[in-house]
DNA sequence: GGCGGAGGTGAGAGCGCTCTCGGCGGCGCC
DNA sequence: GGCGCCGCCGAGAGCGCTCTCACCTCCGCC
């Protein structure tokens, strides 16, 4: 009810200012090539009428929407319990608003949604897409490529889908893992275990590789029983830690693939009466707050600047949009450094 | 480069199917009043050309966008450390996609952004708005009302802004608080403290009121030193708990305004050598996972179905959109029940 | 068998904006 | 002082869609 009186159009502003629609349009879009007295008159008319441009009409002709889609393709169990995505979103949002773009959030709940997302992207509602959490066998990259929408991925895409030139931003998963394991070695630990993430994600696979590298290099060979697969969740961390204690009761250090996994591992260690870090040292990955700070004891972990990743992805995407196509010499991927944050567990 | 060949238009489909644009439009929008042979021909043409309607053009004439904005107006410290918002978002996203609407996320970082949000909403990019986390003195409700966009609030709006008929979805903050305090009383506790949230938010104010109600009713009068103000964050909970132990060393129970506050309180209690729940019982509010489950010991708390709140808000908003204006008899606010979840701290 | 009506289809006018292009005025130059 | 050029502004043609309205066909009825 009280259907707001229809909003003023360009036409109305033009009439009030006594100029043509073209002039109003020019002023509204930056005012280049319009002389001062007219600019002022138009500005006042806009002000008085409370004119706000109709974005639909503008998009229709410019084919720009000033909006980008953020696609998070993650089984629902993880999307929101892990602050990881939230932090990414914050970085993205900041950068996007700084550049006057809108954020359209697409959360997928399972594979069926992929088609919906692809259709949406193909519909040309947005200028580009930021895509997260791909799995190796995921059909989404292919679908997105088909939709012809400029895209930047969060995390290195697996080799399965898409061309090799896919643009992405990632952190140095392998290097970070190496630092963590080296730190444990430096602490004098010799039975160093790794609880992996889901290995169909490159982040988890890369972290495992970093672990294996250092173990191979320092220990000569790594005991395969020290590696146990998990899924980035606290309960997965609990299960994995339990299994690990069964298999290798002499374990004296654990490198967990992320902080939530470490959280679960810590609980199980405590339940089994192992002291941390005296008996078993623990290192996580991500440094998501407040989780990492609030574990008991506070977690030593590999920090990646998640928010910065989000910002960088956004900047990368927007730059390809304005320059019309990816800059020729631009690198396909950007890899951010990690730092080891020492707290109490290692 | 390789600017994707321009997407097919209605016109092209019409030509291929040998019908008029109007007919294609009819088929695409449900196909009412078009005879079978034509429907089939149009469908095939759409398929073959890979036609996807241009939403901008459609919006231009229908004035519908099939998109709603989600506005989260929260100081950045809290937006993402509290899983609360994430869960809301999930509920909203589910309901929105179920009804073929898109989610435009607007995060505000401080007051300056309010104007930007208001301008965006006034721009008529979205059909409605879902607004969270209002503070009593917040100018946003007024601005939004001015923008003339149908809105549903998350949480009861304060009396300061907007008309009394503002639509909202909330949980029974007062009743939940009462349950919590009554439970503590039932445990035989007599020195029951409350760490509040930011009292300029109705959720925090209502929880305090519930606490005061029961304390007044059961204890006759409540010791004002047992109430200490905080801000819904873990570190705020730590500060408050420290203060509380100073003031009232004989405290034997704490009702914290939310789980994160309880988390901080638990840490301080542990540091001071108080056993939980033997010496001091603790109850939180929200039951946000994994926080509540993973505290040490696991937290007893008042559960609200956050995701359901999000879904409900969305349904409420969309129903007002399709029916053209809020249904006359519809209630302004919906209040969801809470349940006490007993874990180990009380 | 003719006429009224209902049901299907097409023509055309916009929705509000951008952008090209042509015109007009003012300046610098010889 | 006249000519050319440049710089500013306005007219007008769409962008791709929806939706009204008029037309046309075909059925049922007397």
C-alpha cells in the first residue's frame, strides 16, 4: 500500500533544470564536458527531486551491472561453522564497496544448485564472479567458464576443471605447512603426525605435500601411519586424533590441516590425558579468530591473511573488468605468504 | 578480447520459432494461453539458441528485481566472529533460492556507510530488505523507511526509530533469559550474576529484563552489583567476569548474554581457579555451534533457532512483496520460542 | 449456415537510460 | 575583420523486454 510515488526520472530532472536529458546524464556520470553553470543547475535539480538513477535502465544499455557474484560451493556443514568464509566475505565486501560494486551472494547446497548458479551467471546479472572452495571433481568451473563470466577463484583450482589460465588467489599452503613441520622438528619432535583436510581440495593437498616434503627431507622417510585423513571440521579432528592415538601412541606432535581440526584434536588429547605441548605439540592452520586464540591452551598456528585474500581477489577481478579482459602480462595466480604464529601449543 | 558473442535476444528466438516476440515472452513466463504446438516450437528455439532472458530489460518494465538486500549493520569486530550472522544468512539464502530470489549482501562498516545503504535501497535495485542488528539510536531504520522499500527486521527494533508497525522476527529473549535464571535458581544458586550485551540493542535489553524479572520474583530483590555490562564478545566477557569476581567473590552462577561472552567468562573463571559448574554455574545464550559445544566444559545455553529466524524473515518479506503490501491482518512481529540446552556448565 | 463470442496471436508502444552525431557558438589566427 | 576549428549541448535512436489492445480464427448455437 501507499505505493511510493514513482521515483523521478532523468526526464524530470532535465525539465526542472531546463536542459536536455543528455546533459543530466553527463552530469550524473561525472560531469565531463559540461560547463559550470549547467552543472550546478543540474546538481540542484537532482538534489531537490531526490533523483536516483534507475540501475536497470542503465544496465540495459551499458551492459554493466556494478555487481559481482560470490559463489561459495561448500557442503552446508562447513560453510558457516568455519569463520574462514566470513573473513573472506568481509575482505570482499570492503573492496567492493570501495569501488562502488554490489555483492550478490550465492550459496550452494549440494550439486543440484550448481546448475542454478551457472544459469544465474549466464543470465548476465553480474559483471564477474568470485568462486570459492572448489573440489577436484567439481563441475562448477566448467559451467562457469561456459557462462562466459570473468572469474577469480579463491584457492588454486585443481587441474581437473577449466583452463590452466584460470585466475586465482591462494595462500602459500605448501610453504606454510613446511614452516609448521620444520618448527616442530626444531622443537625436537620426531614422531610428527598430520591430520589432513579433504584431499580433493588443493589447499588440503598442498598442505599435505608440504608436510611430506619436510618429513622426507629431515626424517629421511615418513611413517605413513602418521598421516590420517579428515575433513576440516572439529568433529573430524576428534575422530582423526583418536585414530592417531590408537595407531601411534608414541606420537609427539600433530600438524593439523586447519584450526578447527586442531581444536578437535586438542580435546581428544586432553581426554586421553596427554599434556599439550609437553607430551604432544600441536600446530593448526589459518589462524581464524577467535577460535585459535581461545583454545585451551591457545593454539600455535600458521597464519594466512584471509581478509586480504578476499580483497585481492576482488581487486583482481575488478581490474580485469575495467580494462576489458585480463591484462596480457598479468599472472594467472597470486600466492600470499603465511607466517607462523606461536602461542602455547608448540 | 573474445568478447562472448552477444547473447541471443527474445527477437532472435521469435524469428527462429516463427512467432512474435509476445508469444515467446508468454512461453518463457509460464506459457499460459499459448497453444501446444507453438509452446513446443518456442521451447526448442530457446534451447537451441541457449537463450537466457536479460534481467535488466525485464526489470525495467516490471519493476521487479527478484532480489532482496540483506543489511548487516554491525561494528566490524562482531560481524564475523559471531557465527550468529552466518547462520541467519544460511536460513535466508535457503529460503531465497527456494523462491528464486537473489541475495544482495550489504555490510556496513560504521555510520558513514548508512547513507550509502540508504541510497542503494532507494535506488530500487532490490524488492525488499532484511535488516539486522539495529541499535536504539541507529538512524538506519528511518533512512530505510524513507527509501520506501519493504523491510523486515531481525530482532525487535527499538522504540526510537520507525513506526510501531515495523515488521520483525525475534526470539523470545526475555522468556529465554527467565528460563536460564530459573534453572540456576533450581540448582540452588543464590548469587546469580548477569553479564549483559550492549544495552542499546533490544535483544540484550530484553535478556537483562528477563533476568531482573526472575531475580525480583525469586530473590525479592537483586543485588545491582551482580549485573555487569559487556558487549557480546569473548574479550568483553573476560573483562566483565574479572570485574564480577572483584566485586562479588561469592558469585555462584553467571548468566551470560550470549555464548561468546560465556566463553570469555569461562576462561577467566578457570584462570581464577573456580571450578565450573561446582563453584560457579554458567549459562550462555544462542547455542551457536561449534562454540557452545566446544567450550571447556561444554556450555549450557539457551538455544534459539537462528537459521529458522532467517528463513522466517525471508518468507515474511516475500509474502508482502507478492501480495502487494503487507497483508492487513498480519502480525507486525513474530517471536520464536527458545529452549534450554543442558550441557556441563549448569 | 450465419452470427456472436471466446480464445490465441501479433503489432506496437513504451520502461529510463546512454551515446552518437549534428549544430551552434566562441575563440584564435592571418 | 573573416574563416576555421574546437568545445558544448540537444535531438533521437535504440538497449531487450512486457503488456495492452486489436485482430483473426474457430467453435457453438439458434
